[in-house]
């Protein structure tokens, strides 16, 4: 059975590389993108099993990136987990409405990251609430 492929999208290179390293050690295949436009292109080309998407990206926000992914048939069904340092009172409900499968609050703990990845890939979805 092929190992699941994850796309990690974050403009912070150090954070992105730390996630990639941790997830690679856990046995996942990884793709990386530094912005939303690159993420959409990689998702259409490779169709990863899950996208970990920072909400605060330059040029094309994570929210807009998620919307573009939902508009395209090739990427519509790919689960997307939000990763953010935002702490807004209604964020969890907004993420749920936008179709995110999980919400990880920065700084992200490895155990929380792995749980969210597993639950999103299995289709059970993560708890939409800050799991840092």
C-alpha cells in the first residue's frame, strides 16, 4: 500500500521544514508549498491525501486557497487541515463552514499534528478546535 502524501503549505520556511521532517519520520510522503498559488498547482498535479494549510499566507490567503481547491474537480475532495496562529472567538465555526477537517493552533505539538493528520486521512475528521 502506498504511503499517504501530504502537502504542507506555509510561508514560514522553518515551520514548513520542521513539519516535513516530523511527518517524513512518521512515514508520510511530503510536498511543500510556500504560498497558496503554488499549493493549488501542486494539489492539482499530485492530488495529495491531505493538505496542511496555513491561513495567513501572502498574496493568496489560506481561506482563498481553500476556496480555489473546492472549485476544482481534481482537488475538491482533498481534506484540508487549517494551521494558524490566529485566535479568534468564531474561528472554529468558520473553519467548519469552510470545510476544513481539522484546526491546528501554532505552535503545533507533534502529537497533535500526527493525530490530526491520521483522523483527516481516515475520513473521521479532526475536532475543529485549537489543537496546538
